[in-house]
C-alpha cells in the first residue's frame, strides 16, 4: 500500500466549504480524521434568518465540535488572485 491520501489531524482546504457538498465533506473529514479545516465561501458564515441559513449554521456548529479546528475564509473561487492571497 502507498501513502494514505488523508491523515489523522490533517489540514484540508474545502472550496465552497459552507455549501451542501462542502459541508458534507467537512463533516466526514472532521468525524473520521479529526481534521483541521479551512472552508472557503464567497459570503462567509451564513447569517440569514431563512431556514437554509439556520441549517447551515447548525451543520457548521456540528463540524466545529468534531474537527480539530475550523476556519471560514471569504474568498472568490473564480479569482486565482483571490484564492492565492487566501492560501498564502
């Protein structure tokens, strides 16, 4: 067997991390690997009063409880300059 692609306590950047698929991936990495997570979002942490925003905040809280650490970074994934600045 080769080197595992994912490791316990690893640090992972998830682009679109507060969207549906991103949160599912974050939950898996947090639960399975106790990962350090960096989640990018164009609009940052969901703040609306609508049911979808409330559900995303709840899911984020669950991820934060399982993960070693969670950082939410506002970034535009379509801008290579913006992404490079955030990663640096």
